[in-house]
């Protein structure tokens, strides 16, 4: 895992947006996996700015969202489809038919989940999956105890998650108890994962994810099995990491390497002979 620590939530979010933007520039028809919740909001705002002010082109991008509450229609202000339309899709030039969010009102959930998996495959699999993390270490709605090989399916939310998400609904009683969610196995099939965590409430979950054992009790820890994971944190989320100094050092060595590379490139482009 590559761990990148930023001084504050804003600069961490901009780094995450730039990470995504670089892929969109390099591969205009890329497939992005997207998350909802508080964490990616500033990242989406920056992506919208990059589109509106710098012409970042999303017209060939396809997206798949991680999850959706069971029972909520797309018009419900707390549905994840509504969230995505409001916070990102309507701000950029992505064709609506290229955006995929599980349907919380599917008639046959099992078939819907299987079809979602097939759609991801048919699109060529996810190039970059953006992830947030729950206080209990969940990714998507893969709550503690979820199989690390799981695929898209229905999950019952943990009580901690119901309580955490009550802030969006006004009361715990209004939070749906179930969600359709990509599985841990689905997420691990992505070519690259970008985990973004902001604030000290995520510090224990991040320490367990990055430095703890791989365990279904902290489903984000399964990311240790993936070959290409980037973790972008602010200082709060990084505050329980034991090897913090090492990660910071790796990044500064990385920057030196990039400087040497671009200097070499310039030298090679100079006049010959
Ligand atoms: C949302 C999702 C969840 C959230 C997590 C953190 O699509 O998959 O795993 O990323 O619950 O939520 P926030 O960002 O609201 O703290």
C-alpha cells in the first residue's frame, strides 16, 4: 500500500481528485468505481471544477457506484443515486447512461446483483475504485464479518453504520437497514484502489487497515492483498499509524525520483550533437 499523508482534509481531497483526473486524461474511456458519503464530497467538487475550468473531459468515462440503500427510489434525497447526480454527475459532461448505481428498488435483488457484476465485466472491469472507510473498517457496505471473497449482494447494515448515517436522515429510525453493495471480491478485482479517509474518527480503522492483520472483521484490511492500493489521508486519519514517519519518507524519496526523471527527460530532449 502506498500511504500519502496530507496536512488537512482539503489538500487530501484535491490530491484524490488529481489522482482520478490523471487517469481520465491518460485513458479518456476509463471505468471509475465511485463512493458516496461525506468523504468524497470535496473530491467531487474539485473534479467538477477541473471539468468546468480546465476542460477535463468525462464524456467517455463509465462509472459504477459501490452501493445503494434497499428501498430508496433514485428521487429520494438520501439515495446514493440522488447523491451522485447532485454532487458530481450533473456538474460534469458524463452521459447519464454511462453512470451505474445499484437499484434500491429492483424487483429481484439476486438477479439485479448478478447483472451488476456482469455489467462491470462487460465494461472491461473497474480501472480505479474510489473508497471511503467506515468507523468499523468497512469498505462499501461490507460490514465486519463479510466474506473477503464476496460479490455484489444485499447486506444488513451494522448498528454502528446505522448510527453513523443517521446524521443524513435525521433519525436512526429512518435509516434503511439493508443495502446492495459490491463485495470485497468485486472491489479487489479493480485494477487500482484509492482509499480516502479524513478525520480522526477514522484513525483506528485506518491503522487496522494498513498495519493490522488481514481479517474479515475489518474488511478494508483485505486491500493488503491487492497489488495496487493508494491510501490518501489527512493528519487526523493518519494519527494512529505506527509507521507514519516511514510513509512520509517514502513519499519524499518518490518525489526526488520524479525530479530526477523529469531532469533526465529534459536532458534527453536537448539538441543532439
Ligand atoms: C459509501 C460507502 C461507505 C462509506 C463509509 C464512510 O458509498 O461505500 O463505505 O465510504 O461508510 O462514510 P463517510 O464518508 O460518510 O464517513
